[in-house]
C-alpha cells in the first residue's frame, strides 16, 4: 500500500496561541461587534486566551481580517462579516458592542452611516440581548462630555456637546446609544454595562486613521513634519490598550451598571505630546539602528488649522473605576508610545505598511 503523499500535517493545524481550558460551566459564549478593529482585536485576544467561545461581527469598514487572522480556524473562534445596522441572531451570554468607527476622519467620512451605526446597531444588539438574556456592554466615549466645562470629567457630568457640528454624528450617536441602553435596562430588564473610553492607543491602530498618536509616531518614524492642529495647547489623556482591555473585562464581569470612565489621567498638551513622541522615536531609532542621526531628528512640528469643535481639554476622573472595579492604569504613556513605535517601525521595515 502506497501512503498518499498529499496529506496535511495535523500538527500544523494546532498552531494557535495556547488558550485556557475552561469547564463548560465557566466557558462563556461571547459576541464582540467591531472585533476586527483596533480595540476589538485586543479584546478578542484576551477573551480567547481566557478560554471563551468568541464570535466577531464586523463589516470591515475600519477593521481588517488580519487583526484576528491568527484565530481563524480555532474551534472557539468565529469571524462573521456583518453590518450591525441589520439584526443578527446568535445564542450568547455576553455582548461586547464596539462596532463604530472611532477616528474623526473615519466617522466623518459617512456621518449618516455613523449615526445609523450608533443608533440602529446598538438597538439591534440590545434586541439580541433581550432575546438571549445576554449581558450587554457598550463602548461609549469621553466624547459624550463634548468640550467639557468641568475638569477632570466624572461620570456625573452631563457634557457640553454641539448637536449639529461635524463631530456630532459620533458624539450624539454615542449619547443616544447610551440613552437607548438605559431605556432597555429600565423597560426590558437587560443587564447593561457602559464604558466611557478616553483616547486609547497601541499596536494594530490603523497607521492612516488620522488619530494623533498614529499620526505623530508615523510622521516621526519617517522624518516627516509633525502636524499639530491649532496652537497645540488643547489637552488629551492617553491610555495604553492593555489597560483598557483589563478595564472592559472587569466592567463586564462586575455588578456596576452605571457608566464608568476608562482612561489614563496623565494629561498632555498636544504640542508637548508631539515633542515626547519625537524624543521616543529618536531614542528607538538610535538604539536599534545605531543611527548617528535618526530620521526623527529631521521632523519639525508644523501647525495646521484646528478642526471645528475640537475639545480643549480632556482628562478622566477615574474614582469610580477604582472604587467599583479596583482598576487603575498600569502603563505609562511613554512605555506605551515606545511599544507603538517598535510596532510601526517593524511593519515599515518589512513593508507591511508605508
Ligand atoms: P476601529 O475603527 O479600529 O474599530 C471599529 C470596528 O467596528 C472596525 O473593525 C469596523 O470595521 C467596525 N464597524 C464599524 N461600523 C460597523 C458596522 N456598521 N457594522 C459592523 N462593524 C462595524 O475603532 P476602535 O478604536 O477600535 O474603537 C472601538 C470602539 O471603542 C468604538 O465603539 C469606539 O467608539 C470606542 N472608543 C474608542 C476609543 C479609542 O481611543 N480607540 C475612544 C473612545 C471610544
Ligand atoms: N491632532 C493633531 N494632529 C494630528 C491629529 C490630531 O494635533 O495629526 C489633535 C486633534 O486636533 C485633537 C487631538 O490631537 O486636538 C486628538 O485628536 P484625535 O483625533 O486623536 O482624537 P480626538 O480628537 O477624538 O480626541
């Protein structure tokens, strides 16, 4: 008997990161909408490693299959192309509802669709939670505070949002999504969790997505002009992705149904942040390439017009997250930026990005 030669090696089919083996009573069926995006893909990694069954729904508008491709084929994982503005049925225990573009150029690209995604997408996922009795978590945003008149922002602050400006499709979209979430809690007894996320960054952020961290890191790596919008005196507080994922999972599994801020309270002016990014990129380029004059040294800060309604200040009050979740950020901004620099640098070198 001649053994067939064209068979697959079964060993190579188990080439996945090692996941925890959970007893059936502890293994949850978890739906992650927007799971192929930046935050979603990190959440998927963590939930998979914890041993749960994870289904991703994504229409790949700003996300990409490659962010979760390392799980494709794993028995605990499923990737479904689906637009959340259409209903979807699946048995599940928990829903992490992330689907929504988050970067200003992306959410302004088709602002009507952004509002539709925020409202109808959230309604469809709340209806699913109602049918399945799943616990529902929505990733809301610090943008619900608008251009805040209170600083830092605690969850009790109602915000200062321009309802008709260019950011309104996102800000008001998230506000109505929160409203809808609490309507379903009151009227339909859905278990809800609301995370108000402050600016978050890390590997797998789309380098072209126009957000400040990805822009500055890419510009410095290439020795290009670093584009500060306005006078650079507006502030933001930047959180590293791993801290956010800790917070989201802790919130989902807590008893807290009020909104909870998740962000790093280290506040920078955008101008100072540009200088910091440039210094970190220079340091990494010197260390890795032993370059005498790293490309980042050529980068100059240039000032561009500030987009309208750009909030002046942003810093989370984290007291509630600390009290109810025992959560606080562990990554300093500079540690996170260095990781991000190494990630984009490696991708630029192997030609995955330009
Ligand atoms: P992202 O753009 O990388 O990811 C969003 C994902 O949702 C993408 O994969 C996209 O393809 C998908 N999506 C968009 N519209 C969809 C639709 N109609 N149907 C199905 N899928 C759709 O953004 P992100 O930074 O990962 O943000 C994820 C969530 O976190 C969003 O809800 C965002 O509002 C929230 N958030 C993020 C930040 C941040 O700084 N990253 C801050 C506040 C809130
Ligand atoms: N910003 C900037 N240069 C850039 C991109 C953004 O100065 O190349 C500014 C932007 O105007 C805002 C801040 O950086 O004041 C954060 O912008 P981002 O789009 O990252 O997030 P958001 O405005 O939603 O907080």
